[in-house]
C-alpha cells in the first residue's frame, strides 16, 4: 500500500470519526431539551437517507448546494475567496426569470436551454463586478463579493415588488407563474429532474479543465505559488477573471434550478443561504471537486432530515444547532488531517515544496 493511499485512508477514517462525534454531541444536545437522542438522530438519518423518497429529496436539495459549492471550491483552487455565491445565485435566478417571462413558449427544448444560458450569463456578470477590481487593482474579493450578495438579494426584492410583480399574486411579492415549458424535464416517472445532472456535468468539465488543460495548469500554478507563476509569464489577472466567470455561471445555474423547479416563479426568499452554506461545503471538501459533491449530498441530508426533527417538537433554531455541531466536527476532522503532528506523524519540512503539496491538487 502506497503512502498516498495510507494518507487517504487515514484522512477518511478521521472524517468519519468526526461526523460520529458530531452526531453524539447532537444527541447530547437533544437530551438536554428532553428529546430522546436515539429517536432524534434516527429520525434525522431516516428522513435523509432511509428510503428511496428520502434519498430523492436529499438529491434534489443537493443540487443548489453542489453548484454553489463548486462555485466556491473552484476559486479556492487559486486562493480566491468567492463569498458571493449567494449573490450570483440570485443573479442567476433573475436571468432565468427574465427568459421565462420574456419568451413564454411552451417548448421545453427551447425555453430551458435559454433559461440556463441567461442564468449563467447573469451569474457570471455578477461575479465579474468583483473580479475586475481584484484582477486590475488587487481589491479584496472577500469584501466585494460579500457586499454584492445584499445588492442581488435586494434586486430580487425590487423586481418582485415592482416591475415583475404578478397582478394575480394577491398582493404577494411574486412574479407570474412560469409556463410548463420553463420546467426541467423529469427523469423517469419520479420526482427527480434533469437538474440533478447539472452538478455532475459541471464537476466533470471542471476536472478536465483543471487537470488536462493549459488553463488548469495555470490555475494550479498560481494557487501553489503566485510568484513563480508571474516569473513564468502567467497572467494572474486573466486567470482571476476567468475563474470568477466560471464560478458565477455555476452559481447562476443553481438559481435557475430553484426558480424553475422549487417555486415555478421568482419570489423573495428563494435561497435559505445556499451561497453561504457553499463556503463551508467547499472548505470541508478541501476545495476538491469530487469531495464538494459528496459533502453537498451529506449537507443536503442534514437539511432534509432537519424537517423530521421539527415533527418531534424540536425548534427549527435547534435543528440548525445540530447541523452546526455535526458540520463543525467534520471541519475539525479536516483540520486534523492537515496537522501531521496532531495525527502522530512527523511534521516534515515546511518549505515551498511542502506548501505546494498542501494545495488542493487532486479531484
């Protein structure tokens, strides 16, 4: 067994142990408010993963989490913090809604691709607002992307209470209901739709771009050593803009899926914070593409399972506490896998080569 395989197995064992510890802490918290830990945890896991219907609901909830998670993770590969996936999500929802309202055709083959393209363009354009100052003048992208979130959210509020407000909406801040052509096609006869394939396709494209293309090599090089990349003549500014455009497009597609399938119209509160959850998901996955998909599915399970806990009388705020305990335990496990001394391994040298190895370079 190679040393790389041993490290991977050790890291996986630490992560699994961390999740178990998080579940145990969640059980103790449930006991503190008079709810059986066994009933609470078993209900959460059963509602999230215990049946075909539960797995379907979890998979559907994982779609926006995975797409926004990838939007954050791909930027992390180049040491960029895209805190604006939430705003890019809302921008994508606006773009998709514009397409659905402006071209009310009944043809799914025409309208759905148009909505996807409009959502990608809107999300990418929103990310570009932060990317250009970062690329040209070194403006901190954390601040700009974070503040742009609120602008996009308020933009949705303006549209649904103003120019796009539905006359048949009984004074609620919503748009008109989309036509049948704006709905994503179903997969088989169940609840799943083709939107569940979007994160898989996006992950496959990103893996090819990052691992097999010259642009991907540039991104990895800049992420490992910006100074060495500049010496080699690589354009950091162009790469920053490019990767932010990709991130914005991914988050924009997530917004399109939500307005198309979850609501069938644009309204306030279309996101419970997917873009913010995406930051934690990408961090837990170590910015790895396949890891982001897996963590998104796990996170979606906790969200879906949280509704079952509410049926036991657990307040929604306490459900969020349980999810936080589990996820922060997993984050602690990630930190342990990156601290050789804490896992009983020799720390090794702390030179440039070591730093480069710590950068996410595998799927």
